[in-house]
């Protein structure tokens, strides 16, 4: 038996003996029927969001704390975390009647601090980031004799997480591949060790964000390496260096690593919600995003499972998720298009899009010869964007595809506008109309081309009514005629020319 096989067998024994069900529950393996239909595979989701702390971290934390000596248990434990590990340690220690000190950065949101306290943890706020909190936790460990409970780089923690793999094999023995999110590596090390020991035909793939791929970097270098920086969107896996102990198991048991971007993670959050009405945190949906990438690239196997590792989502981040999921699924294109600045040009451009659903339309008068428009378009299939770009070229509209431009998606789409290049006789209106395919085109048709549009902002919010902010060049003498026409549209229309925001940022 070589060193790798010996390590796997040792981990297997620890998994089989792990008493995690003193506090943890066996989570369900749920079918994702809608997604399975789309992918032509049987897709399953392992629901670790069903744990008492809404993540798998409770398993490893309890197994570690259960392994403490009487003296260590009497002294207590300490951990540094601002996330799921903190809650897992707090609840696990509370179940054993052990003191748990959790060091969290001072910037940790109150909701996470309160959750740790509810689970029995003694919270110490220290430093502005995780590194400062971790160093303080080490100091407390030395000065007060507290045992550090590591989030992933510990054999007992790995074994506790490995019970997820044990349940998977009990629940569905004919799996072809399992997809596991990777942060520090404790979860994938435990799952992979168990499955490769007892069902080596099942492929195990790690999934990482493109901007936090520490396992991929380690496998490429054949040793753990420290990434210079990591992205924080999927903060539950934002780890710069894979754990040494997890890496030793991963190098022998993991079949490959898949990386995905933030948009793909957002799309996976949406898939989970649509199939199971569960809201995963970004790190929790990471594995499913990798499964979908695997299928898109022609990966083998019909029975595929992904681990939903956690659901401790920051509610306010859902706004970002909802805006990016369509791009991640390839269901939206974001374009910059230059159109001639003349009456009726907007309507002509909308007709060119052939009644496709426009998700947003932003414009501000910037010159008298050309207009630059920022437009989002809903796509029905993967070839449709190429068709739209071809149609724009054929019609002579200069354009740029911004769908992969992070600056455009994160910032510029909210900044299109500004002051006009010259003083305008302009009135500003808010207009609401029934939302439906082609509604924006019908609105522009009914509006006509008597007056020049100087500002236009529209976003589809998925509601029954579409909302437009409309600027029109109109003299005081002609305003009554314009207002009569707007009222005749039988839409909810309100003049907002006295808006302070308009006067400050857009009027000039």
C-alpha cells in the first residue's frame, strides 16, 4: 500500500467513526427536474443548507470538538471566522458544553455576529480583516490554552466533512460524477477520500471561482501555493491557499478542477431557486455552476450530483445575483450601439431588434449627429446574439458586445447619462405601461417623432408594468400639445422636471 492509499484508508476509517449525527442531520439528495430536462442528464443536489447552521461546516467542527481530550475540552476552543465555520464551531461546542471563542473581524455584519451568539459562541471582534482575526485567535489559543478549530486543514475536520460523501453513496449508488465546491479543501478531501475508497468509478470534480482557484494552482504546481489575491463574491470559498492536509488527499482522489465565473454562479443560484425554491449563497451554488460547465463542455455521465454547501446568504447580495444570472446563463446580451441622432431613430432601432424583449435601454443626448445607446436584450438561444450582431452590422449600426465586460456590467450600465452638451428646452417624464414583448416598440410608435428624445432610461424589472424615464426637447409654446399626446397614450404619465436628482445630475 503506497502513501496515498494509506492516507485514504486512514481517512475512510475516521469518516466511518465520525459521530456527527449527534448534532448534524442527514440531508436530502434532491432531483433538479427542470435543470435535468434542459441538460439532458439526471442532476441531483445534496442539500447541506438543511443543516441546523445552514451549511456543512457543522460536521467537521463537531467531529474535531468530539475528539478533544478531557483537558482540552475543559479549557475550550477558539476559531477565527466571519462565516459558516463560526456558526458550526459555536453550535458544536455548545452541544458538548464546551466554551467556544469565535474571533470575527470588526467589519462582520451584525446578522452573522448575532447568529454565532445564538448558537452559544463567545464573540470577540478584532481587526479589519480575516488575517487580523486569525492572528488574534492564535494569540488567545496560546495565552488561554484554547484549542484551535481549523476550518479545513485538520484530519478530524476533513473526516467530519467526509460524511457528506458517505450519505451520497447511501442515497444514490449509481452516480457517475460528483461536483464539490472548493475553498480550503476540507469538504472535497473528505468526500473524495470516501468515494474513491468505496466507489472509485465515481468521478469527483472540484469547482472553484476563476478568481479564487487555489486547488487548481496547487495541482498545477504539485504543491500548495499562495494566490496573490482572491475574488470575494463567493466569500465562502475565498481562500488564497489550499490546506496542506486536504491537498494530500486531493492530489490522489480528485479527478479534475473546473473553474467558473461570477455570472455562472449567479445563474446556478437561480437554477436552485427555480427547481427547489431554496436560496443558496454564492459559494453554495458554486458546485452546480461547475456541473453545468462540465455538461456544456461535453463531460461524460448521466447521473450527476452537486453539493449545495450553504445558504447563509447576505440578502442584499441577491440584487446583484438577479441582475447577473441572465448573463451567466447566456440569456442576455449587453451591447453598446451607435445610432444616428435624428427623429424616429430609436423606433427604427427597436424595429431592427424584431420584437425581442429589451431588458434595459439607456441613452442621453451627447451630440447632434450620433447617439450612443446602452441596451440589454433577452436571448432565447445561444445563437441569437450572433444573429443580432449580424443584423446591426447589416443595418450599418456600429456596435460593441459588452456582455463579457466587467466594467460595463458592474458600473457603466448604471452611469449612462450625465449632462447634455448644450442647454436644452427639455421636460422630464416618468411613464408606466403594461409590460409585454414588443411593448417598448409600441410605446415609441405611439409616441411618434414630432419631438426629439433627449433622454431615455428603461429597465425590465420582471414586473407587470414597464417604467421609462423620458426626456423630450419641447418649447414652452408646444408643451400643451406634447402633454395632450402623452395623455392620449392611455398610460400612467407624470412630469418630473422638478426632480432634484434630475436638476443636479442630468439637466445642466
